[in-house]
C-alpha cells in the first residue's frame, strides 16, 4: 500500500502498468454504483478485490476514490471492510475526497451491529486527515460509552489516534479523563488495556507541557492503580499482560514486603506459554530485587528453568531473542549458570548468530569443574566445516585459557590446532598463542617449539602473520632460525600489503637485532631502508624513529624497544561494567539484542515534544564518530589501571577494529605496563622536556596513556562568568557539536533529592537556567533523561556545549562537555557540576 | 509498538503491506531488507532483529514467506517476534498451510485477520478460537454454506461470544453432536552423541496437545502418573495454576478445537532408542566411510521413518555410497540422505562407500556430523504417563482418546 507519491509504477515488467486496468475498473464501478439489482454485491466484491490487489502490489489506484465511496453504500460486511481498507490508505493523500467518506462512516458508527460500529470507528480514526478531526469527536465520545466492549476497545485506541492527528482537539474534548474512568472501571480487560496504552502515550507526551498531565502520569504508577492492574492480571490477554507488566516494572514498592507480595502474585506468569509474558515478568523480578542481593540471586535461580525452556521450545527467531537476554544474565552471573553449560552446546543446524551467542556463554560459564568438558566440546567445533564457526570456537578456547589459572590442558589443545594444517585454524590459533604468551610467559618453551615449525608461507592473514612475527621477535633467542625467517620476510617487503604486518616486522627485527646482532644486522639495514621508503606514514615514521634511536644510543634503543616485560594480568574488557549495567536496566528491550544501551542507538526514536528531535539523533551519532578521531578522548582513560580501559569510547574504538584484545601487541604497547615505561623515556629523549604545558599535554594525548592529569601550571583561571541571556540556534549548536572535540567527559552522582525532583525534564531546565545554563533540547522518560545544554561566557562569544544523560534510578549523570575555548572547559565543568548538584535542594 | 507489517514472498516481492500507525513506512525498506538477505545468501542466516538506516526490523521466516515488522521505537524484541510467529501460525491455520499463492488468493482474509490481531501497533488477540468467530476461515464448508443460504459474507454477523464470556478463549454456547476429546503427548528428543558413542547431551522437549470437541462449558482435570520427572513446564492460559502447584494436576476449561495445553522439558536422559555409528578413515586422497545403525534400547514399539543425513565436506570431490537396506541419495547441495525406514529383523542396516578428496589433500581434515531422524508411535520416551482425565459439566458421556509420539528433534551424531 505505498502512498501514491512513491508508488512503484513499473516495479517489474511482469506487473501490469495499471493505467488501463484502473480506468477499466473505474468504469465498471461507476456502472454498479447506483444499481440495486441482485448480484450487484458479488460483482462489486470482485471489483473491490481487484482494486485492493492493485493497491497491494503498489499500483496507484487513488483515482477511483470517488467511485469506491459511491459503491460503499452496502450492507455486505466484507465489502465494507475492503472499502475501509482502501479509504484508510488513500484518505491521507486526498483530504478533499476523504470528506466524502465521512458521511457513510458516521452512519456506520450508528449501525446496530457492534462489529460494524467498531470497524467504522476504527476506519474513521485511521483517516488521519487533520481538517476532518471535528467529525471524529462525536463518534469517539459515543464509542467510549458504547454498550459493547468491542466498540469501546476500538474507541480507546481511537482516542490515541486522534491525539496524534490533533492533540488539542483530543485534550479539549476531555477524552483522557474519560479513558481514565474506563480504565479503572470497565469490566472488559481488553478495553482496560487499550485505555492504558493510550493514556501512557498521551500523558507521556503531554507531561512536558502540562503539570497536570505529568501528575496524571505519576498516578498511573501509584499504588492503588498498580494494585488494580495486578489484581486483574489474569483477565488480560497475553499481549495486554506484557503492557501491564511493563508498567509495573516502573513501580517502586515501598518496602520489601510489598516486593514479595508482587512477586508472589506474579510468579505463575513465569509459566505462561507466551515468551513475551515470561520475559516481561523476569524483567520485573530482576528490577524489583536489585537492592536485595541474596533475593536477587534466588531470582536468577528461579528464572533459569523458564528461560532455558523458552530457548529450546520456540523457533530459531524466538530462541535468538531469548538467548540474547539469557546471554546478558549469564554475563552478569556466570556462576549461577555454570552447571547448565550443556544447554549452550551448539547444534549443527543452528544459525550462526545463535551459535555465536552460545559460544560466548560457554566461555563465560567455564569454571574449574566444567572447563574440561567445555573445551572438549569447543574443540569439536574447531574442526567444523563452517569456517566462521571454527574461528569463533578457537577464540572461545583462547578466552577460556586466559580466564583460567590451570591452562595446561588448554595449551596442549591449542597446539594441536596448529597441527591440523588448516589455514584459518592456524591463523586464529597463532593470534591466541600470542595472547597466551603475553599472559603466561612461562609457557613460551612449549609454544615456541610448535610455532617454530610453522612455515610463514602458510600464514597469510595479516593478524596471524603479525602475531607470528611478534613471536619471532619476542623469542628470537629461543628460535634458532628467527633471524633468517625474518630476513626472508623482509626480502618480500614489497609484496606485504598489510601495514600492520610491516610495522610488526620493523619492531621484530629490532628486537632480534638487539639480541642477536651479528646475524640480524644485514636484515635490519634492509628493513629500515625499506621502511623509510614505505609509502605508509606510520611505517615510514617508525622506521625513521628506530633509525634515529639506534644512531643516538643503542642501549637507550634497547630500553625503548625491548624492555623487560611484565605479564599482562587482565586484558581490556570490551565493554565497561557501567554500560553492562545500563543494558541490564533496559532488560527486555532492543538494547539487549544489540548489546548496547539504548542511548547509543535509539536515535531514530521520536523523543519528546521538541521539534528538532531528529537533529538530536544526528548529534549523538556524530559525537561517537568524533570520539573516534579526536585524540583528546584518551586523556580521560582510566588512570588507575592502564590495562583496564573502561571508558566507553575505548569500546567504540575496539569495535571499529573488531577485536582490540587480539591486536598484536607492540603498538598497543601503550596498554602495557612495561611499555608505558618506554614511552616515558621516549618523551625525555625527544628534546629536553618542553616547559610550556600545552605541548606536554598534547604528547600525553597522543600517547593515550591516561597519565594522572598533569597539574595545571597556568595560574588558575579567573572565576568563569556566564552570560545569562545567551542565545544559540539549534542549527549552530548542532554544527558546533559536530566540529568541536570532546573537552571533558565524566560521570557524576546526583543527590537523591535532585533526582526525585526530576519528574519531567522541564524542572531541571528551569533550574539550570537560573545558573545561566540554557537547554536546547531535552527528552526521555524516567528513568533516563537526556539533555543538551549550552552556555556562553559573559564577556566574549565563547560557547560551551554539554550533553547530559541522567539516569534517575541510579542517580548518575553522564556529562560530555565541548568548548570553543578548551582552556576553560575544566572551570566550566566544575561550574556545571555545582549547578547540577544544587538541583532539588531547597 | 509496531508501525508496519510486510509479507514478502521468497523472491522478495511485497505480497502484503499493513500500515499500523500514522507514521507511513515506505515500501523501500523492503528493498533494503532484501538486499541484506541477498548479501547474506540465505534469509535464515540473517539476524531476526536488525537495524536499517531508518527502522528496526523484526523478521520471521515460515515456509519461504518472510514476515517483516518495522518500528522506530524501543520495544520488547521478543514481543514482536512472538507476535509475528503467532501471525504466521494463525495464517497457516486459516489457510491450511502457508505459501505464496494461498496468501495472494486470500489477501482480503489476511487483511481482515491483521486488522483484528493488531491495532495501532499493539497486539490485541491472537487466539485462533476467537478469531475464527470473528472471521470465518475460507474453507469449503463456508463456501458451500454461502451457496446454500445465499449469505455471501464470509464473516459471522454476531460478535464472538467469547468477548462477553468469563472464559475468554471459549464461547459459551458450543454444541457438538458427538462429544470427544483427544490428548496427545508429542515429544522430541534432542541429543548429541560423540564420536566415541558417548552421550554428550540428551533431553526431551514435549508438548501435551489437546483436541477438544465438547459441548457447553466442560471442566477437565488431567493428571500424570509421574509428574515429578518434568523439569520445567509452561501452560496454555486456560490452565489453573493452583491445582498444579498443590498436586500437579492440570485443571482447565479447554478452548474448542486443537491447542497446546502444556509444554515441558525432561533433562538428563540416559540413553537413546537407536545407535548410529559412523566410521571414517582416510588414506592417500580417498576416505572410506561406513555407518551402522541399530536398536540400542528397544522402546517396545516399532521405530520408523529412520533417516540419516549428513553434508559432504566441501573438500570431497565425489562420493560413492551404498547401503544394504534403504536408499541413499546425494542431493545437489552435497547433502547425503540415507532413508532407512524401519530396521529389519534379520540384519543391521549399514551404509558404506568411498569419497574422493580434493587433489593435494591426503586425509579428511574436517568432521561431519550426522543428523538422525526417527519416529516412534505409541511411546513417550521421557517416560511421562497420563494417569487419568476427568470431565465434569458434560451433558453426555464423551469419548476420550490418548496417543503418544516421540520423534527425533536435533539428534546429532558426530564423527
């Protein structure tokens, strides 16, 4: 039913072009319109069918609109239905013609058959023509009071449709109040449920504009209303139950007794045949018990069986949706699922996306008692015909090895993989062996013996090649022919397409040279010469750097290139725990499937009343892009533990090159303790440390070391004064946001009073305005709010931009600040924080 | 909240489009979606939930037909997928089965059904019993009826009785000439067997399917002899949960017609009814294969429809396989299927032959796994037994029938 404007008139040659046929149908309909002879309805029906089938395949049949309406005077219900369908599709684009239909629809709304009344009302509301809303109010009002529940049910949704066409008409007719009355009193559960969905949406959207609607929205979550719904839960259809459960999940019980009451009442929902109900119930249970650790754990135990049954009962699509949720829970509490590991075994016929989730879960639940079984199972997959699957399973074995202390058996298995002589298996395994060696250097002896036997000619994939070269460099003294292998690789420098491999080659040959100088000198010379001539900037720079370093002092070079290394204790996690928590808060939503919190992807969502909510979306996409390129983001990398980078930007970075944990190490050296030492040397080597701070800051940035912030030597900036009447139009805001680098990003805790005052975004806006910080866009619903603020310096047109995401359930606010004048961003950040912290205080 | 539902044929053609909200979803989304499928090579390989540049898409594929739903707002993904699956179930129930022609021939009914199943993006009812009262299925009976009575409408004129009944899945005044109820235990055995014959995993997923044609408002109680073996259960909404919790008795007022009363899982089974022993040995570019099949644990009833399937590894150039019982077929996509049927009394079925490997390959370096299917009538392998079925509130003595069936689900033997 494409709207006429985009109809595909010649989508495929086999489809009729439509023109001739449509005018044909038009003629015939016109002849039938006035006829009352028997059999007319049958003829009409055939014609209507034809029209609708044209519509379905995308031919524009809007030209027969008036004929269709003329023929619609009939008592045949199927004819009526087809006509409603047609009218609903084209009315929006033919508002003038739509007026023709009003008459017969209004008449049908008074039909004695409730089914026709309901259908007519539904079609009337689906016309969605703004200048016809006046005709809607009357039938809707009577529909809400209709004696038949089917009509009331349709009317309840009709109110929402009216609201979307014309909110003011809907509010003026006082429909929300009528819906509320119906919701709390109607005996038909489906009517109640439809009232609830309509009211939730209407009040949610109105809340920002009117205090009253905001209050009404709150009352939906009040104890009596929630209890009313809970007591009737069994009357609702399965889908309505989902909606009610969703509502109840937002309710905050006053004490633990109440929590237990609610849970006892809903426990049997876990055995419902509909997976959506089960999942909605599970979400509620998890949310309710968050603060009670031991009960929370019991909840996990309780929901385990229903979830596992859901996985095995449904179609692959359903299994996948359930598995993604199960995946989330397994990642949060692997120990609870460790005895159920067999459920995560992959079946041969399962789609790859299901297998991948299962592999991750197998990796997570591995512990001392089941590791042997799991690794045995994973080894089966490694020999799988399906290459992506084989790769993933080898990675999984590697991850388990990195988790466990007893890796003896696993290392043996990995080494067996190398003997399988399949290219993709060898490639994956090499990458893993390299990671293992970084963590367990004590295994080097066994591994090197096997790795040394691999002919570098059989390894083609850049990552694997890089890993092999790294090992050749790192263990040059243990491998007899390391220099010669490297030499032959250097001879083929020009055929090596991957810059990553060439970079590694340079570093490896350096290391090799430092340990076995006589054998390597010639190769080193060749490598440096080739590197200097390389067209790739990084390769060229690294070659030049090594060359100068060697020229300067060989011992210094050794300290820089080949310092004694400390074993890596923990590899960077790909996702920060904060992000995982946030996904958990959004259980039973798309976030779980995408494994990202919704603010990272739901930019398409229409968000609140602000007109340019679309642009808001663009903005936040851009921030992420910007984060990837702007080096400054690294400054705020966690300074507690260089190995554990937990900032979300790192994740994006990791995601973009797919597996940050598997990069061969030397350039990632910045993440290793040993290497950080080296890089500090590097700074001192360069020139006498520059006195002016901006440069040293820049170096820190470039290295991404996240060193403890250099104390600012500049005289502390004068107290920042903001312009109370700052103006900025949304477009320039958006432009600036895109252009400016991120100046600061932090998470701060808000005081609970402030959060509780945050019933709607508006309250905070007014508060911040009092501190000369203006809001340009806001949106979201409890518990997640998102704001874009801006402020200007009092005396000059220098602007600060802030993105602020507040989660009212965790009392946390996440700030991203950008500024025209970077030097004062710290001061502004402090000012913003203090303003925010005063929110909600008397 | 779903915004639009499309039905696509197996060539990507839009067969049906149902806009649900004021926001019109442009058809071009289907073209985008189909490009994704083509790039993946197979619709089954594409994730059920994907993000397009403008919408989130949910897809469910049944019998070559893709049910595609679009939304722009956050919503429980399982709700969308469950709903689409139900739509598919209801349609195949209405139309007898699902295929492109059936949908194109009956698109008006499909529109009518969608109209009642979802309004403004929120699912209303997907209970086939209720829907059938609102929209008559396009079966022969109703066609005959319409000819005889002259009532051409394929839609009943009164509202479904169920909407006013206290039991929402059943209308109040049902009358059947013969009162009968059938209870079937249908079980699927999922198992993985290692190359050394050890059982890696074995469990049963079972359903209690009821087909009821009873007059009035009957009240049924079904009890099992050994309910304690059930690991986890899920019920049709008609089942009262208290009696189950107290005494593990299923007490319910059934919907009319066929429905799934309960599903359950039984874990940790110790043995399988048949064994399948594949042996592969390769030497200088050829691989000898032999597969033996036989009864391991006699279930007491005959095992039929036994087939063994496996996919020839890509490195196999040609294969020459034969069996002493049953037929061996090698399909174009390199799937080899050996249909055995029943195991004869006098000999153990075996299949053997040689496979020629790619040049340069000395021995087979991948393992294949064998999918086994079978069917046993009259036995529920989990051991679950129905104790008795009581019926109350019935005008006459009904006929009660019980059946059991076990078939192989994901039954996999590794080599």
